[in-house]
């Protein structure tokens, strides 16, 4: 037994040396800005070769706009007015009529009103017409790096121009919160696509990495998506989107005949925006009207 181990040792060393060389070559081809991120992901169990194939690709370049911090919310009432126009309401009613049987099955299963799900699908993606134009991986990776010391300092200097009394601690706290959120979502997305056939860098989503007709962030997909086939199929499949939204709302406590205040609270989980919540409820009411 000892002689077999001795003869095998040189081969083992050669393999270790070869793998180390390959690892080193791949590492040198990865943008320095992503190296710390990949090191962290590797330590948390992702295979380096899987990560390097993605981040060596030119399509995975950093997106500077996603690394900018702002204390101004982009969620305004005006932003959602377009969903309450006669044209949008007509579009929603047509979708409701054309998919009533499917929506009815969802309602019976999850006890979520059909009009609510239709309203969400209109606002989130216009029924799949607009699922996002941003590559999900570089979007989330760039946001995950928002809390790097260099980026925080850059944001601090920029924000101080408009607010000289702004403290660095406030900028740092916001940056760390957003960076950690994006890092968690990036990990979830990598788990989603690591066993899928789809090209991971050809998956597009919102400016914050939300996915598909239902615009689920990756963690919500892992927790609540109803998916009978593949992730690629789920992205644009209306039945999957309808049932996934129903499952999401039910899992958060949705029941028929809840108070308006309770509905607002649960819709806020879907999108942390009060104008969004109000729009969904108004739109659902108009869809129900004949």
C-alpha cells in the first residue's frame, strides 16, 4: 500500500501544479476590479472555473452607473401615471379576458384576486414586453462593489458637493447596505444559472436585477417561483408568472377580503414603493370594473 502511494505522489503533484497554473492564468485575465468579489464567492463554495468563465467574458464589464449612491428615491407618483391611462387599462383588461381560466385557477389555489396579479404583471413588465435591458450579472456584480472603500470615497466627495454637511458614516452605511443586498442577490442568481443551459450573460433584467414577467429578484425566484420547466422558460411564460406571483403573495400572508391597509403592507414587500402600491390597487379596481 505504501509503495502505491509513493508512486502516485508525483502524479498528484503534477496535477496540483497544472491546476494551479491554469487557475493563475485565468485569474490574470479577470479584471482586477472583480478579483476580490470572485475570491469571496469562491470561499463561499462557488467553483472558480465556473466564475472565471463568466467574469473573463467582455460582457461582464463593470457598470459605473450601478455604483453611484443617491439619497433621492426614483419612486414617484408621476412615474406610475402611465399605467393608469385608458390605453394601459384596456391592455390589462384584454389580458384578463384572454387568460381568465388560468387566472381563475391561480385564484382558487392561492386565494389572491385575479385583478391584483394582472395589475402587477402590467406594471412590472407590461405582460413580458419589457423584462429589462440590463445584463443581470454585471448589474448585480457592480452593485455588490458599491461598498468598496474607493467607491464609497468617490460617492462621498460627489454627494458632498450638494450637501457639505453630509457625514461619511451616512454614505458608508447606505453603501454597505446596498452592496450586501446586491452580493446576496448575485449569489442567488449564480445558484439559479449554474445548472441551466442558458448563457448566464444573456439574461437581462431591471436596473436592480429583477427577472422575467414577474420581475422577481433572484432570491424571490429561489423562494417563490412556480417553475415546471427551465429558468429560461420561466422568464417569459405567463402561466409561470401568474402562479409565481400568487404563490409569493400567499406566502406573505395574502387572503381574500383583507383590509386595504393589509393589502398595502403585503404589496410593499413586492416593491418597496408606496406609489407602486397605490397604483396596483387603483389598477386592480379598474380592471374589475366592466
